[in-house]
C-alpha cells in the first residue's frame, strides 16, 4: 500500500520516522526519570524535533562499514569513555584530550593486532544514566531521600534534593553539548584516513531525547543523535520502547548482556535487531562479571551461533565487577583482567571471535579503579560522578591483555 492512498490506518500513512516514534510512544519505557512538568517536557521534545540532526546518515553508514570489517574478522572495536559525560566538559581542550586518547588506544590495538581498529567514544550524548535505585539518602538529613543522579541531561549531581529534581531543559542542553562535542570530533577527522576516525556512541535511554532525533535518511529512519547507540542491561526487554527504537533505526547498535539474560532472550534479541543478518549491525556487549562469565557465557554463544542472527561479541569488563571499598565505588583491575581473558577463551572455544572491548575510561590520571594488590586502597584523585573509570595506564594494560590472550 503506498503512502497517501487516503484509506489506510495511521500506521500505513506514516513515514518510517513517524512509525518508529509511534512504536516508541506505544510501548513502556523503563528507567525514565519522574519529570515534574509534563507540559515542559513535551515542549522540549517538540523543540528537539525541529532542531538539525546531530549526526549524518553518511557518517552512520561509514561506521557501519567499519563495523562490517569488525564482524568479518578484519578489525577490532574499541568503545570507551566516561560512564557519565558532563556538560561542563563540552569544551574544546577536554574534548580534544578525550579524542586524542581514544585515537592513541586504537593505534595501540592496531599495532598489537595487525588489524584495523574502529574507535567509538562514549561521547556526544552519554548524558543519561539508568540507576539501580531511583532514590538515595540525602547526606544532609538523616531519613530524608533525594532522587538519584540520572546524568546531566536529567539533573545535577550535587547531593541535595533541589539539585536532583529532573529538569526537562537539560535535554536541550544535552543536545547543545553533543553538538559541540561532535564538531570537535569531526575536526579531528581532517587529514585522517576513514579507518582512524573516532565515532560517537551513547546509551539510548531517555525517550524524550532519542525520539525526536530519529530522522529520515535515504536508507530509512536513523538515529541522528549518535553514530552507534546501545541499549542498557536494564532496558532491553523485547516489547519495550528502547527495543522499538533500536529495531527502527539503521545505525549500528549494541545491547548490554548481563547475568539475567537467558539464551532464549539473547537469541530473540539478535533476531529482532538483526533480522536481515547484516554483519556489524548488532553488537552484544557482555558484562557478566569475572566470577560468572565462564559459566554464563557459553550457553549464550552456542544458542546465538545455532539459532540467532550474526553478532559482534564485545566484552564490557566494567559493569559486572563493581564493588565498594571503604564506601567508595570502585573496580579491581584483577577482576577486569580476569573477565577479559575468560571472555576471549569462551568465544574462541566456540569458534567465535572476541571482537573488542567496551570500557569506561578517561585520559586523566585518576584513581577510581584500583589493583587488587592494594591492601589499603586510597583514592587521591576520584572525579567520576557515576561509575569508576580506568586511567590511561589501566586502559593500556587491559587492552594489552585483550590482545595477547
Ligand atoms: C553503563 O554502560 O554505564 C551502564 C549503565 O551499563 P549497563 O547497562 O551494562 O549496566
Ligand atoms: Mn557505567
């Protein structure tokens, strides 16, 4: 039935973009903040729908070609960046520092493997965070609770109830900051071959931000909010709004896979997200934790190989290895190194390729993750407002370990 035949239902008349937006609106979205003012939120969403696309379809297609190389065994993927980007870091020096660092780590992967290395930053949109609890105790008043920090696109991390009230205007600021970051990312492309570019990625989480940035391309709807988008561990249910977004856009996409994912879940995800079997379209980002990966990953890999669609297998050694030491959120290097090695062993044993890493990292010399050998860990330079990141030396250690496993 062609568009405009004048008799169809809304779904028939809709453009691909309207269809994706409608599918998102019709489904339940988990992990959305309790926005205090629905009218203001709706206004921001319409405003975002009228603003220019942040990314272009050509850029998305270029990354899709790089992802196809990764899927075919000619390349490795490095995804990395902050757990939560900050608005005040959308300034030239900071962005340049992050991009240079990612390029350096990708060059290390290239040199160490003899393969192409595709670098994708957690950048230009990593402003929304899912949380295990929507509230946390207010440090200033015993017994009082305040909203958890949900990323700069939602609220301010300062630990007081007023700062933590979600503000829809922040979604517009997230767009503006992402645009600044992307401008600098593109500037870093000049004079570089296509394979040495850094692309951008974020968790596609906040529906009123993602939905208006679904745009029309020549090849169908795509997310003009990013090059690569992933769906988090907490929002990957098959009938949810986030899956409707990821299935409806043609960008390369990823899904986090943690301990609660069954083989059937994962097979269903691969079929929903890669029905045409396009190499590189879908990455599964495994984050089981060092203790469980050797036990939980084999049945997933077998099931996908037998019944699923083609996927790129990535290891996120961060999110299954979080611990608290002296009240501080951290991760032990030894656990992360063990998860990377076990991940690679399992994939290789099943005749599949460990295709790369998804890391939380920073170019700054922070102490947020620590070696397990430290008996009295201290955190002299802890800056993350969310999860602990690797410093440059720690990132290089993990990548080297991945390469010579
Ligand atoms: C993250 O990548 O910061 C994150 C929240 O991951 P996950 O969805 O795997 O918990
Ligand atoms: Mn994180």
